[in-house]
């Protein structure tokens, strides 16, 4: 409910930020499910996040189709659209993994993002 205390533009920005932050946790859960499906039929030493170190690398390499050593938004989008992720979810995942804001997800950012799931 609008109490009229904040300017309209600021109120809209605050509302949008609350909606985005509330939706981020389930979106990261979707990525965890994606990774979990990848390893269901595999064996090996599994960490608490469900991925073996080899599977974490394999998942990264499968998404990094141009073999640049980094995942850009388009590569992540192509991989996750095929799994029925929404464009909004993909953008939120990308933003949460690209911690330094350089427009790509490097291996270190990927590792941190996957393990934080």
C-alpha cells in the first residue's frame, strides 16, 4: 500500500528491488536442480553441494561453448533456455554469479556461485 511518504519513482524502485530479491533465491535453486540432474547417474566423491569437482568443471565447459574460459550471458542463456529457464531467471543467475560485474562468469566466480547454492 502506498502511504505517499516516498516520491513515486523511488517507491517503484524500492518495490522492484524487493521483488527481485525475493525471486533470487528460488532462481538459484533452479540452477542447483540443473546441476543435480547432471550428476544423478554419476559416481565419485560428491561434495555437500552435490557436484564433484570434475562435474563442476564439466558443467562450466559445456556452457562455455566458445572455449574462452569465461561464460557470457548469451552462452548461459542458450544453455538454460533449453532447460526451460525464463529469461528473467537467467539474467538473475548471471548477475549473481558475475560478482565483479565484468560481463562474464570466470571459473572462480562459477565455483563460488555453484558452491553457494
